[in-house]
């Protein structure tokens, strides 16, 4: 196979890119592509609320429900539609998350839980402002800034995740849906599927897989699995919302008459849709944001950036993989890649920055082939990881392989959660700027779908990461 780094690959890459863009245009994503063009000047269609709708808002932390869905909830309540909000975490690590990467805890264990209770009460106050009954709020209580590690490596026989600050391994809140639930992936799925069966939503609003906050991406991934697990019972429309992304939203601050534009990197690769807000809705949304007092005090300028003329939703399409069809770009310079380091990195970390420049995926017979190119050579201290998690409907997701290929400047290792896999089960070839991985479908558990992502990191500090994408396996083209 010709890869993107070779001279002969360039025309093929352009062809592959055009194929993907045409497929996106024809298929759309989630619920956004199913609705007619908005009567406003927005280039994207509007979300349509129907009299029979039942709404489920899934929020990674208290305040995300307001930032991204407060206007939508106001109209839904005015239409007397059932609205339920479920909070993935209580936000009890607050704004110290990046400091924790540098291992400088700044609060006590009891202080962490107190912060979670404070943010719980702030969510109740915001719901009252928006007219949502507090009886329609559910708090799952999973670890703030710990749900992505749970997604990656705490399933089945693996021990539960231990929270970074509180050091607990189970939901500590008596008012949570499942007090004492272990910090494990299957417990999250159990809670999410029970919420789905209780609410039976027709529309779900959830955080985005490209979100740079790990809890946000993790909630999307868990939600995807939960929805597949109950697909025979319900098939709600899915509307992901973006909250955290490099240099976004722009401009920062209070601009209530301007639309919320998507990041330029995703403007054409995601099927976006909007929900327009009237001025009085923006004002009420602002009051609800202020009810999240701990967050508003800390970052008012950022939070006010979501007080816009609309709310924005959109998802990546599933990527179909056909046997021996051309490789599909998951990310490229023209699509979802920015070689700029994140704003929060130090000067030393920015100097060591290595970006995920391109990612391609292909099915060759009974193998999945992933090609990753880096913006700069992997240095001695910089490593890269690529993730491949399989899903099939007839096997519990906790029992499916969850592979991580970890590559440094001189070597590599392949893990299934915490277990090192024997050599030669997965074929890996790498240079300083390119990585090629060939994974037999048997090693992935003969999946129907595959979650994949990648990241680069310096020690414990993340440098760059690619959005999680969902691959859908098929037969011959």
C-alpha cells in the first residue's frame, strides 16, 4: 500500500479526501442532517423540537448543560416537553486539572467532595432559573478528570480507577444515582443505560468527541456504547456540543448577537446544526450561567463566550471500512489538524511539541491498517499512543479488547488495557515521523465497530490528540 509520506501517495490522498467529503455530504451525522435549512442566515440547519420529543441532556460537569443547551431547554420547557439532565461528574476537581498533570495537588480529599456538593447545588439553582424541575436532574458522581482513564483501562478484571485528589475508587455521593458504584467502565454503562431506559429520549444532547477536556470526550464514547446496547429499544437522534477546543470560541467574551461559529478545523468535516436564541433567552441563559458561581467567578470571560445568538451541535459521521477499499483520512492538514501547540503548555513543552499531522485508516482483508504522520520527529522524551477499541452487539463491551499502541523514539509496546500483548500479534512499523499499525480483526475481537484515537505526550503532559472517531466495518465494496 502507498502511504501519505511517499511521492506516489499524494494523488491517492486527494482522491480519498474527496470520497470522504462526498460521503459526509450524502450521509450527514446524527440528527443535524435530517432537518430542513433554517430560515435564518445561518449556513446550517436548525434543530427542530417536536411535540412528541423527550430530551436528555448529558453534561460532563455542572455548567456544561447551561453553556451549550440552556436556550434549547427553555423552549422545550415552554413546549411542555419532558427534559432530563444527567451529570457525568460533579466537577469536584474543578480548575486544577492541568496542575494535576504536574502533580501539584492543591486541595484536601474532603475539600474535593465539598466542591462536588457545591457544584451539585449550583446545578439545582441553574435548573430552577431555566424552569427544569430538580426532580429531572440525575447526578452520576463519577470522578472529575478521571473518566477518560476509566474508558481506556478500567474494565472487566482491571481494578477500579482511583481518583487523583480524593483517592476514592467508588462514587462517594449519597445523592448520586448509584452511590458506591466502582469507578469502572461497566458501571458507567450500567448507569447510562438505566437513564436511557427511564427517560426514553427522542433527542440526546451530549459532549463532543473532539472536545479537548477528557471527561467531555469520554462521556460521548460511553454514550455511544450505551446507545448501541439499547438500539433494539430506542434510536434517539444524537446532537454533540463542543465546549473546549484550542483558540475557540472566537471572539472571547460577551457577543450575544453573533452566532457561535464552529472551529475552522471542523467547519466542513462535521454536519453542524444550530438552535437560534431570542434576546430574552440569552439573558435568562446568562443568569443560569451565573448560578454556577464557582465557575463564573473563575472564568467569566470564557463562559460568557457561549452567550451567543444560537447554540451549536454536530457530530462526525461514522467511517465505513470496506474490504480493500481506498484508505480513508481520519484527519489531515486540510481537515482536523492544527500544528499549533495548546495554549496551556509551558515554553519547554511547546519546544518539544509533536503534533498528529495526518491519520489514515484502511481495511486490508482481515486487518485494520492505521497510518499516522507526526508534525515533528518523536524526540527522546516524547511518545505517541494510538487506541483501537472494538465493539460488537453480542459481547459485553467490558470484555472486548481495548488496544493501545505506545511508540517512542526507539521502540514500541502494545497493550490491552494494562496487559502487554505478545510480540507479533500486532505489526508495528515506525520512523521518527511516521507510524504504521496493522491489527488483525481477531485481535480486536472481530468487531462490528471500532473506536480509534491518538495522542502525543511528554511524560504525563499531553501535547496533541486526535478526535475519537468511530469506524464501521463492512464487507466488500
